């Protein structure tokens, strides 16, 4: 009986820690990127699928959270603000990259979208050099030139990790693809 309650307590404490971590992340998000998350264009990324059933919106928030987790886990000193803003805007291409009927459809989306995201983000926000580097290099090694700052290395790693989970369907969302399956 005692062992069962100990197990229960452990589970509760783990859940509490996860909840606190999430709460702290959303506090950082509001503090450093409230303007981005509230903007219409960023909100519109809920309508585009990234991988599997995960919308671009959720993907970018997951990449930002994973980036913060990596920097804390490895004790890498970096600018939290630039890390979060760069991660949120790294896939700011603002279209459905799966839609073949789209004007300017690119077979090589993987190569071109960092440049498009950078152009879109620069139009709306005053980006720092680190934020530009994060967006431009997040597809490295596809984009040949390697990242030049710690923040960009962290985001490119977090992006690959999140993309893998999404592609293997280990992370599920409620985007168009899933609705289509269930509908
Ligand atoms: Fe990307
Ligand atoms: Fe991404």
C-alpha cells in the first residue's frame, strides 16, 4: 500500500514539475515575443501543416520550447529573447508547402523556405543579427553555410528533433491532415 502511494506521489511531483516548466516557458514567450504570438500572420500559421498533423504554429512553439530546454540542459549561455524570437520565426514562410496547386510552388521547399521566412520576418520585425542567423541557417546542412552563433546551433538542433518526432508521428496535432483522416 505504502509503495503504491509513493509511486503516486512521485507521479504527481513529476507532473507538477512539468506543469511549472511549461508555465515558465509561456511566461518567457509572453515576455519576449508577445507581439509575434498575437500577430495575425503568426496566428495564420495554424492553418498550415508542417509535418504529419502538426500545424506550423505548434511546430514553431515546440521548437522554441525545445531550444530553451536544450540551452538549459547543456548550460549553454545564450540570449533567451533572440532564441525564442528566432525559433518562432524560423518557418515564417506563410503558405501551405504541400499545396502543389499554389502559385510559385517549390519542389525544393527545404532549400528555399529559410530565405522566404527571413524576408517575411524582416518586413514585420526589426531582427537582430542572431535572429537573422537562426532563420537563415536553421536548415543546415541543406543551407551549406553553418550557423554563426550558439542560438542558431540550438534552434537547428531543436528543429531537427521536433521534425523527426512529427514525421514519425510521435507527436500529434489537430491540423488539417488529421481532420481530413477523421472526417
Ligand atoms: Fe524550416
Ligand atoms: Fe522548422
